[in-house]
C-alpha cells in the first residue's frame, strides 16, 4: 500500500523527508521497494525549498531484501515484493499520528496532505505536476474513488503526494539523507567543505560541492532535521560514502534513509515544443538575435529566435560564472537552451553552443603591391603609405571567440534538483554504470 505525504515543513523547520525516517522507525509494516523522493514543478510558488514529495510502500513483504537506511542504530531493509496489503484506514491512522506529531503547526503556509493507494497513478499526472500549477479541486476529483486521502489545513499537500505516486521512475537516481531531529549541532563551514569533498571523489555522485563559490552543496542552507544529502546513481556507493564520512568526521546523527528520486533526470524538460506555457520547462534550439546585456543586480540576458517566436534567455546573478557564457554570445550563434519559461524569458539551467557565428574585425587592407598595411583616411578610404594608392574596401579578420561549441551548465550552487547535470548525461543515455572512486 503506497503512502504519500507532502507539505509538512516551513522555511526554517522540519523537512517532509524526515517523516519517512519516523515511519520506518515506528512502523509495524515492512517496507517494499525504495522510499521515493519526487521533485515536482521547480517554478511553483508554494514550495518551501525544492518542491519534493515523498512516498513509501508498506505492507507484508517478501523476496530479496536490500538496505534502505540506518534507523535507530540498525540497518533498515526493504523487500522486493508485497505479500499482503495493510488495512487502509488503520494505515491512515498510523501515518496521521506521525504527521500530526511533526508537521509545522504555526505556519499557515504548511498544509499537509496524505494519500494512501494500493496502486500507482498514471504518469500523465506526474508530467502535469512538473509543468503546471495544479488546482486542489482537480486532485480531489482525481482521488475520489481511487485512494484514501487526508487534508490538514487546506491540505494542499495532496497535490504533491498524488503526483509522487504518478512518477513512473523511468530515469532515477538516489539520495542518502542523514538526519538528526530537530536539527544538527554546529559544523563549521570549513568542515562542511571537507565533508562535501568525500562524495566528490566518487564518479557516481553529483552536485556535492561548488569549490569555486565555496559552497558545500550536500548541506542544506537552513538547519532542518537533514544534516546532509548525498546524491548519486549507485546506491552502494552512497552507503560507502556515508561510512567514510562517519569514520573521518564522527557526525552526531540519528540515522539515514536512501531514497530513489527523479533528481538529476531532466524529467521536467519538454523538447522543442510548438508553444511555451508559463511555468513550464523546455529545451529549445534557436538562433541568437541580439547582443547580450546585463541589468542592475548582475542579471544577464540575450534575445533568441525560436521557430517563429522571439524570447530572451536569462542567466541571473546566482548563476555566477555561468553569466560569462551568455555575455559571450553574439547574433547568429545557434544554441540549445534548457530552462523554465515565464513571460517571454527562459531562466537558463544549461546551454549548448551548437554553431558559433563568425566574428570579424575590420582593418585597413594590405597594399598588394608594397605588402604594407594601408592607413585609414576616413570612411572607405585607405591609402598605401609607400605607393600612395587608394583602396575602398577594408580587410576582415576572423576573431577568436571566448566560447566553444559545447555544453555549459550553471554551477552547483545554482542547480535545481531535477536538472540533469552534464556529468550524468552519458549515464542516462545508456552508457555503463559509473561506479567506484575517481
Ligand atoms: P521540502 O522540499 O523542504 O519538503 P517543498 O519545497 O517540497 O519542501 P512544500 O512545503 O512541500 O515545499 O510545498 C509545496 C506545495 O506545492 C505542496 O503543497 C505541493 O502539494 C504543492 N505542489 C507541488 N507541485 C505542484 C503543482 N504542480 N501544482 C500545484 N501545487 C503543487
């Protein structure tokens, strides 16, 4: 029986994922398969942080056992198959009691939603939840007759919960989240940087650290029950990395849970659409149609022509050195841009320069008889200093450009959870697993 939860935290307290730790810790049921952390539309205004919803499959399990975490000092396992489904109402009572104990009550933006269903939902709902702002009525209609659900406050969380059960999991990665409730003690910035370097040594991990911007990305910004999160595509590497960190740094934690996630998959991206909707995320191939410019606050923009549409590509200040790429584009460049769309602007996550336009410098021509450079005497007037012959046309020399025909991505400090880092591109296009230490 699938249990999904969302919207239990606030900016400075709690993290909905921690409820999964509590469920595993207190449950009389077995866990079936991996708990899931599903990121939804990154452009949703209601999100607290990364717009993530959670689900876990509970019941009596059978088949192969695999590690899904360390809870109360012991490894926690999940089973491959379900043998017996639990009673829905009893399960709802158990989950509700955990949500009631932990959700942030004194914040009207926290509106938990619990969904319990024997079956997964259709992937169209997941796709919609990555692109659009879905109304709660739409979800209630969808759930009626299909699943048991409970709303607390407005119960907005049922939107994310339902969408998480519609994730088909075609592309996936893992994240190990290490916990201490309500939050960890002090870890200095220097030590966070050192700890973030441990996963960075493994080829299968991503978004661990941004050395240039001195950002230890495995540590969330506010203090919540999450101490750190290690993202990767090889589950066993995550356990080894956790053990290594504990050996060297002795973190005072409660334990961890490993989630299967849609992080790093680019599942939110629709390729080459005929029409772009606000809040959707796209990849478009077009031709740069203006010169880049930067506005106050350090946000850079450049115009692009895509199909018969004109829009702008934006690299905002938090994307740091990535802005240099946008500022190096010139009219005529052909690019493939990835990002979310709002009111005529694509907020860039990555960009491929497919074909660079040639850039020329105008210079006085060389006199073909004397082999010396002519001197400019005004518009369309060049004279040879030796034979005094006049020439009308300048010479053009191609200038080397500060940009290459390749992919560029925003630095780790500015990355969205669901965006595919370039490091994973070959992995997701079917190349062999990237296991082991680099
Ligand atoms: P955290 O990642 O720290 O758990 P969060 O960033 O996921 O927090 P929530 O507190 O869960 O943020 O708030 C997100 C809210 O937006 C939830 O109520 C969820 O149901 C809702 N939501 C998610 N996707 C959509 C969507 N596509 N349309 C409308 N509402 C959505």
